[in-house]
C-alpha cells in the first residue's frame, strides 16, 4: 500500500464519527459505529454485494477492503468534504 498518510487516517476517523449511529452509547455494542442499514448500503454500493442477503464469501479480501477504505479517505481528504 505504500506510505500511509496520517492526514487521510484523520479524515477517515472524522467521517466515521459523522456517520455513527445516533445514541450509540445506549445500545450494545457501545462503540460509535454506523447504522446497520448504512453498512449494508455501503457493501452494496462499494463491492456490489446483495444488501438483502450478504454472505461472507461475497466479501473481497481484507487487503482489498483496507485499500478501498484508504482510497475513499484519500478522496474525502483531497476534495475537502470533511473538515
């Protein structure tokens, strides 16, 4: 993957905080993750996985997923959408 820029990781953290589930501290798991519907929508739009019936075997490899997430963060960082 080459050099990982801290600024892109910060951008991804900011984006993750913006799409977190509302009231996340009231429900298990007590971590600020996006709503299930949003995650399923991203699976479908990013990798073409059927959101109504996601299967583990349909997911790309971890290396590909991390690369795609990093590139998405790079896109967000350079277009200045997250401040």
